[in-house]
C-alpha cells in the first residue's frame, strides 16, 4: 500500500491564500471592490493583518488614480489639449446651423434646436468639461439673418483674447466673426 502525502502550503484558517488577489487592486475601481472584500475578510474571517493591509492598499490605489484624473481634468494643460478640437467642432456646427436654416428658413434661436435632428451635435465646449460638473455650451447668438458662434477659450470668459472662432469662410454663411451687439447695446 502506497502512502499518500498531502502538503498544505498555507493554513486554511489564515488568509494567506488570498494575498495573490491583491494584484487585482491594480485595476482601478475593480481594485477598490476587491480591496473592500479583502479588508472585510482580513478583519472578520481570518484576523489577518497583512490581508487587511493589502486590501487598504488596493482601495488607496484606486483613490489615487481617480483623484489624479480629477485634478488633471481640471488643469490648464488638459484644457489646452481639449481646446485643440474646438476649431473643427465649430466648423462642423456652422455647417449644421446652415443646414438648419435650409430646412427651417431661419437660424436656430439656440444650439439646443440642433439636437433633435442630430443627436451627435457637438454643442458643448470641451474646455468647460470638468471631472464632475456641468458642461457649458458654445457661445451662440442669433440676430436677424446673422449669428455669432465661438468658444470662450481656456479662461472661459467671453470677449477676451483667447476666444476661438470657426475658420469657415463667412461669405456664403450668416456667420459673423465679430460680436453682435445684443439688443442694440
């Protein structure tokens, strides 16, 4: 008769067999959930401090990653990068506004009127995007048979030197590349 040997690498009453799951903490968000699971198992089931430490590290890594993204999204360098797409988006909006006029005989009163016909309209200024918060629409005003369309730029203040206008030729459109006085003021 052959004697079988069973080797137990870890004590089933310790949480050592779960240490490897701590690597899942490198996956942001999922790692936080894994971390909470490891902390609770380490505290309540196995009484294993190292398992608790690994779980806390997983949670902190996710907090660090998302905190860094939040800070970056609100930084000036991120706004500069997002502003690089503005001219193309504004040129596309001019085309949509002109098409709206062809269909309806007049320019839209607001950019919101472009949305029912085209759900992909880019009416929001990408510079205004924040990690958590409301996005600001491009500046648009329609008066008579003309309109003005522009981005307030990185400083998000109208009528400053960093405002961005469409680069489309204004001869065949109602686009005006200067400010229209609102109600004669």
